[in-house]
C-alpha cells in the first residue's frame, strides 16, 4: 500500500523543534489525526527511528495551524505534544517555544502577508483559549531568520521573534493560584501552585535535600528524588483543577533556589519526569510570576527590584531566560519575551497507508 504525502515544515522554535502543519492537510477526525501524528513522529519508540521526531520531548512536538475566523486574530494554533515512547498525543498544554515559529510559518504558508520591516501576527492559542502576538522580522517582504539575537540553549544567533501575551493567568487551571492558596503542603513539603501560562508546582530545592544547582544528569539519575516529586505532582494535579494527571504532562514541577548568576531566581524544571535542559517558555513565565507573589516559596529566594515593568531572569541548567512582566498596582497584567525561530526543512512527511485503515 502506498504512503500518503503530507506537506510539513520542520522548524526550530525557541529551544524546541517540531513539525508544523496546516490543519487542512491533516485529518479532521481527532483519533485518526493522532494516529497520523504518531506515525509521522515515529512514536511509540524511545528512538523514534521510523519518524521525524528527535527521541526527546523537546523535539517531539507539533503545531497545527489554520487561518482564523476570529475577529482581530490572524491564525489559530493548536499545540500537540507527541509522547516519545507511548502511543499518545497530549493537547493539555501550550508550548511557547513552538509558538515562536507560528508567526514565521503563517507568513511562509501565505496565511499572513508581510507588512514592512516587521509583521505582527495575532495568534489564538487553542489549547488555552488565549491570544498572543508574534512580531516577526520581514524586511523585503519575506521572513528573516538570520540576525543577532541569542537565546541560551541554542547555538549562535538568529533574527528575534518578540512574543507578547495578553492576560494568561489561569490559562489551564482557571486561576493564577489554582488551589486558592499561596502555599500548599504535600508530603510535608511546602509548595506554590501557579498557572500564569503553564501550570507549575514550585518547591524549594533545599526542602527536598538538593542544592538546586545540580546538573540535569545528576537530577535525572536520582530516582528517589524523582519519585518524591511525582508523588507531589499527582496530589497537586486534582487540587489545581487538572484532574488525574497520571497520564498528563502537566503540572510541570520546578525546584527553585537563590540565583547565582545575577538573575532573579534559579530553577530546575521537570517535564514532568525528566529534568529540562533549560526551561519552557510558559514555565519560565509562571516561575517569574511566583517571585512577585507575597508568601510564595519563591519570594524568599528571589532577587527582584520594584517597578511596573520588570525584567526577571530565570536561571536554568544551560543559562537563563528573561521574562518581561507588567504590573498594575501589584497585579500581573501582561508579559512578553524574546525568542528566535528558524525554518529547517520544507517538504512532505510520508505516512504509511495502513494508518488510514479503520
């Protein structure tokens, strides 16, 4: 049986990489679409040897994009996390890194026309029902990928993609503090549960017997620590209005400690069972936001200067991630950040014919 060719762009978005599709090029029926995405990426297989996934959660991602019919919005973006070693596609979260490639994709595919030196692309994020604006470099009427902007976790430099968010508090859980508390206690560990773009459970590293400055490899090899973190995650999920999170990738778990490189806070983020090489975009926004909340586990560790427009650097294993937070009378009202993106491949992904059988 012949294979099916599906148009696809492979793009790096921020510190992630993924397959970008037009929604019209994929099946409209959700179960069949998931089968197609699993086959395209090569899951379930820890090596993803028979697909274009990179055998890592950071490179097994998909963006599904369509022209929007919503007033004031250019495109609708649905993010899919294709689980590497399980036959499962998770739509329960956003990905701000893959989001950085949505504006360039929309321009490459003709969903949006370039408007001069920069083009503002309004993006509705279907996973959470909220809106972002990507500011893409487009001098000469085309997307520019080369530039001088650098982000930790990506070699070299590229053209900047500025991403601005409307109010994203409670994006998945319905409230900035989804449990209704600044502090919660699980297994004797104080935590702050927060959702400002990504549901995150913050824990002081020292409370779990860590310094918070361990390498990714050290933390990944500590099975006792990971079991304790997972126990807390499973308890926090229902109280954060996420339900049973046993098979979900949220909430993210984050160990925090005092900054050591001039930032606001130091972090070690788990996604959710392995330590992130850096930190996710929305995860960083939630961590930075917690630094401003009186009584949170972050407040006593963070180094934050007062002001209405704050640039908070979240340190992570491979560098730092700066988040811009806007406040009004102490309340969070908006945020922005700098990412980069690059088109890697424009072509077709081939899906075996048997995938389409009932």
